[in-house]
C-alpha cells in the first residue's frame, strides 16, 4: 500500500471544519484505491500568531520540506491584519517551495444554479492560471514619513522573463489537454512597463504553440466578458494580482466560493505543493457547521491528481459531481440546509461505492 505524508494546516475559522471533511473523503478514496495517508497537523494560524507573534515557527519551511503535499484550510481572522497572516505563512510557503503556478478551475456543475441567467451545466468551464511568485505581490518598496502629512508608500511590481515564460508555458501546455485556447489578461494600455513586457512574452511563447488559439484582453473588459460571455474562455493566464481577482470572479459565476478549489503548484515536484480552497476563513460562520466543504474536498482531488493517483482523483471528483447533481445534501450557500459534516459524509459514501 502506497503511503503519502501530508502536512495539514487547518488554519483559522472554517478551515478547521472543511479540512476535516476533506480528510474524511481522502481516507475513503485511500481505502478504495489502496492508498494510505500519514497526516501531520500543524497549528499554524492567526490564533498562534496572537499567542506567539508568529504565524509559523522560524524553521516552519524546513518542517514542511519532507512532505509529499500540504493540505491547507484557510488563513485569516479578525484582530490580525491580513498582510500579517498572508506574509507570515502562505507567501513564504509559495515562494520558498517555488509554487509558481496557482491553478483555479471554474466549472458550472449539474445541480448548481449560476447567478448568470440562462447558463446551465457545462456552459462555463475555464481555468485560471495565476502567476504565483512575483508580479504585483512583490516585497519591494517601502514607507517614508510615516504619520506625517508627507506619509508615502511605494510598491514595486517585479516581472522577470523567467517568471513570465514559465507560467505562460504552463498555460499553453494545459490548454493542449483541454480546448486548446489560451487567453492572456493584461493592462498594457495603462501600466507602461510590466504589462507590455508580459504581452511580449505571451506573444513569444505563443509562437511555440501554433495549434493553440490565443487572445488577450485588458483586465477591465476581461472581467466584463467573464460575466457576459464565460463560454468564451478555456485557459486564462494572468499575473499574480489579475489571476487572484479573476479566480474569485470565476468562483462567483459558477455558483459559490464554496465550490472553488485551487492548488499552489510546483510542477517539477522538487518541493511540496499546497492544496487549498479559494475561499477564506469566513469568521462570520465559523463554528456553526454550515460551511461548504466541496472546495476543500475538490482541492484534495487535485492533490491526488498531482501525486499521480488519477483513478482516485477522478473518483473523488465524480462523487462531488454526483452529490451536487442528485442529492438533496447540500449546504445553504447553494440552496440546501445540510451541515458541513453531512456533505462530507455523503461525498465519502459516494467515493466508497
């Protein structure tokens, strides 16, 4: 029996609730497909920060390095500024482990109602490929004259040829496994250096893939098109900021943030990748047992796929699809009244059959 070592970071808020259901489903898949998991839990969170002044220990990255994957819930809680929670945990993991691809699928499933009128299952099926290591989320800049009338903040964006080329190349390779269409999100009419550079690299890489259709849109009209014409899109590649924004929009048009999985991926598998839902810690509903665990469970399926366990991954995905299409077991964000645990149990039961 093959065993995988998985680092588990439940994080804050509903993270603890949805991760438990994700593990339940993955254990069911393991029993069916002859896999086992060694789960090691880490209490790295805003709660830990409040007690110790750190989101994770100084050697946290080294602690995670030996694992096959990282399974993460959600991070963030009132009282701890978001930039503290993000830069104290998630961004160091993404950068130290070269998780330069953030992959976020958006798919309208049977049994789910999109807020866009007239859209049915299958009409919306695209993937956001977000550059995850540089771009607008760069630790370059500073503050001067704090607390005075001359207070000023400077934030620099970093776009490298290596960074652009590897994420754009990943998008084209992914498109070849799908509908062979890549769309670039840009803003080269207003951002005078970085975005024209991004466009140049997109054009250069696209020449290597003559079989793949391409187009590009400025980010402002791109958001409009994703709402008005989501069926236009297959693989959408964007910078760190643009990819982040578009993936939340993608989750909205397919029915709920609770249905949006993601992975922070090191494609070369030199380091562990992190699997987490797109949604946040939702402190307003934490502890009530009503959070939708589907995004967390689906992220677990993406983890199985990355680990090379494709049949198990497909079984988990199909179980999700079956429950949403055929079962009355669903959380309130998608029109039901079931608990987080009830949804997890129903999907696990489907995986086991």
